[in-house]
């Protein structure tokens, strides 16, 4: 396996936990653009323009339930230490 700088690293010092090479842990996956087929049906979330930690969320009531036809709006806030701290609704 080739590392980021193109050198092959050997030995215990070059391995992260569970035997994976450290250089593999530094790579960032290519982010996927949000697309409709990844979204849950009836739920939308959009970040605020001035603060990307605030989201406006809408949830449509599920069909064949007492909530059918309802549109429920909430605000979601991601704290600075997210994901170690839970989001606030």
C-alpha cells in the first residue's frame, strides 16, 4: 500500500490501531453532494445562511396516521463539540 507521500511505511510505528496504516487514516473521502435519493421522504433540512450549525427542519406527517397532512417545523442546533455532544432541537 502506498502512503500519501508515496513511500511505503513499515513496522509497528507506522501502523494505527487495528493494523491499518496511518497514512490511510489521513485521507479524506470525497464528499457526496446532497441528492434527493439520499434524503428521507417527507423530511427536509436546510442550514441557516449566517450560521451553518443551525438548521431549519420540516417533517411531513406520515400517511395513514393521525399526523397525516401536518407539516411540523423545528430548529436543529449542532453544538461546537458535535458529534461528542448531542444536537439540540
